[in-house]
């Protein structure tokens, strides 16, 4: 394969893969602390402080990128609301936070990751379809030029032959390569999303140590969401000792965080 053919192959791969680079949904992992202000609720129980809020239309895309819109506008799926919980334990006790102690039906972190992910298979199929369409157009153009050249005896005959014999095979070869590259990139982003959502979401019991601040997210479908709900913690060394917060969202908006009782 000579230099010109290699350059043409690279151009074909780039042209086929170009749509995946235009307005492609991005995903950039951002720390929860970057939006830890303007809470809707604050409560203090036994020297444990809880701040809570439902992420608004600016915070959701900031935290999840353009894919954040897929939570609110999932195709034929119920919208999902992210709720930010921030605990600061300024007591001398160890407290345990468990998902089952929150008075809302929570969505598993795996479901949230799937909502934000895109299908690698669909992306690869789209690239193959684009490459096939380009191959057909190139073949049609080459044959048209070939027949036109044969009729008028011009240099178009040579051009048409080259277009049909070189361009189409290169596109046929370049299309699977471009599809593979696009699919691998999509899979890499999906893996990043899966890890990031798992790290940010309350999906297991967590111990909050004295002096520790713990920030996490929970996700609730609109059909299960309520502005008022209870949230309980229990002392690790004495499970019968619990503290309960009566969380109320949407009424006391934009409360700045308080880090001392």
C-alpha cells in the first residue's frame, strides 16, 4: 500500500468518524464539593449536621455534563431527580448511614449509570452505516465518471476507474476501523461514567466518623419523589441509638452550608 493510498485511508477514517466528534456528549467527572452550597434544607441532631437539596437545572448538567439532561428527559422513561446529602459529624460518636434508612425509594446506581451511558453497539452500527453510504456514493460517482469518460473519450475515464477501484475498497476497509475506534471510545466513556456514579452515589452502608464530612447523592424517580421525607442514622457502637431528620426540600431554598453546630 503506497503513501497516497495510506493518506486516502486515513482521510476516509477521519471523514467517517467525524460525526462522532461533532456535538458528542461529553462526560467530565466533577467533585460533589464543587456544588456544595445553596442548600434547601439544613438540620442538626445530636451534633450531626445535615444539608440537603435537589439538584437544579444548572447543577445537574454541571455535574454530569450534557448527559445530565438524560436524567430529566429520558426517552419514554420517568425523570430521575438527583438529591445531594451532606453530613458533618461534629460529635464524638460513629454514625452509620444506610440507604434503607431513607424514606424514599432510591434508584440503584447501576440504573443511573445506564441512563447516562450511550450504546457502543449503536455508535459502531451508525459508523458502519455512514461508511456504507459513502462507499455507495463513491461507487456511483466513480461509475458515472467512468461511463461519462468512455462516452466522450476524456480524462474522466481514468478518474472514474480510480474512484471505483481505489476509493471504494479504502472506504470498505476504513469503515470497520473507524467503527472500532468509535466503539472503543464510547466504551471507555461508559466505564468512566459507571465508576464515577458508583463513587458519588449512596449504594451501601457508610460509617461517618467524628469530625468527618461525608457528601453523597441519592437518585429518586419522579413517581417516587416527595419533598418531605425522613432520614435516620444509627450509632455504630449502639444500634438502638438513632437520630432522625425530617427533611423538607423546596421550601427553604439557598441555605449556605453550616459546618459548626
